[in-house]
C-alpha cells in the first residue's frame, strides 16, 4: 500500500530522471546544430550560455517573480496567523524563517521562491489568507516550505531557463537555415541533416513537456512532504479543495510563473489526458486522493 513516505521517495526519483532527460536534450540539440554547421564550437558556446543563464536565474529569479506578481512584504502585525504558522513550521522543519509576501488578489493561491533555504520567500494571496482556517493555512505553508526544503525552487528555475534557452536556440537556427545556412552536403549524408533539423524543431516542444512534467511531480512531492511536516494531511487536502473550488483565475496570471503556485493561477481544471499533459498542475482531486491515501 502506498504511503506518504513511498510517494515522496518515488517522486524524487522520477523528478531527477526527468531533469536528466532535460539536460541530455540540451546537449543533443547543441550537438545537432554543431554537426549541421560543422563547428564543435557551437556546442561549447550553447552549453556555456545555458550555464550562465542558470547562474543569473539562481541569483535573481526571486526578485523577478515578486515584481511580476506585485507582491508586497507581509508584517507580523498585519498578517499574524500567516506569520506565526510559517514561523512554527519553519522551526519544525529546521529551516530559517523565510521572508513573507502577500499578493492583493481574491483568488486563493500561494508560492515559494528564492535561491536557497537562507534566501527563501513564501508568498500567499489575500484571498487565501481570508479563506483558510488555521489548519488549512498550516497545510499550505507546509507545502510551500517543503518546496524550499526539497530545493524545488532551484530545480524549477533551471527547468524554465533551459526550456526558454532551447526555444531561442531552435528559433535562431531555423532562421539561419531559412536564409541558406548550414553545411547540407557534409559527408553527403542528407538523412542525418534532415534528422538533425527535425530534432531541433521538436526539441522546444519536448522541453516544454518535460518542464510541465517536473512541475506536476514537484507538486505531488511537496504535498506529501507538507503532510509529513504537519502530521495532518487533512488540513492540506481541505485547503486544496477550497483552492480547486474557486473557479476564477487570478487578476494577473502569467505563464512564466504559473508552475510556482500551489494551484493553477489560470483556474484551469484539466479533464482529459491532453489537457493534463499540458497542465502545470496535477488535478486537485488526484492530489487530495493521494494525501488521504485513496490514490489508485
């Protein structure tokens, strides 16, 4: 029988497998372009640029996200329950107290960001803080702190940067090819040339699917870790049900930050397998079932 502990372990393994596939995809695309243009330097430059983008995102992603969501600092006096619940759970988890922020939005939602445990941020909407009772707020805060403890913040930042980098790389290559670039006659191997082009065209699509898959797995993992932290999975399950029952999107949702939130900021509720494949979040009912031990 599956437990929260086995769910946590399984999701860690699956996530790192997906991330490994992501990195392999970056190298394959760089190699394909370097093969077409008969220049190994292209591969080295592509990998170096991707690493530099990751370093930049590591240091500044939290500031960018807070600015994009119009979040403002949350004081202990104004948001006492939010502050004390997060403080108590941080102590229990052995984490430094994160900075707290609030977004003025009636839609219930929350996210965590920051480059590491010492520079973490937990942010909630005003709608979530007004809608949740204390046990539900504990569940949400534990979920976000689990993202911090599990280093999901860094992992998702890397995923986003690599996906964007692959899309830009593929676009540049296709434009160059359109204007007559590339060594089409290299070794007389037209089949290899065509396969390389097809691979580069499909790479951004595959990268996007991997990014979404990683996001969904990290949500399941944070749910399981959060339930272990509070020892009361019913609190988080109830909070998720409230979030899922709110059928309106946030005021200013963004696809760039959607994967960070505990619930889909667009209010989407995936039903068939195609919608689930392109969703940043697993269905609420599946997450609740997993928390309560009813997952199939």
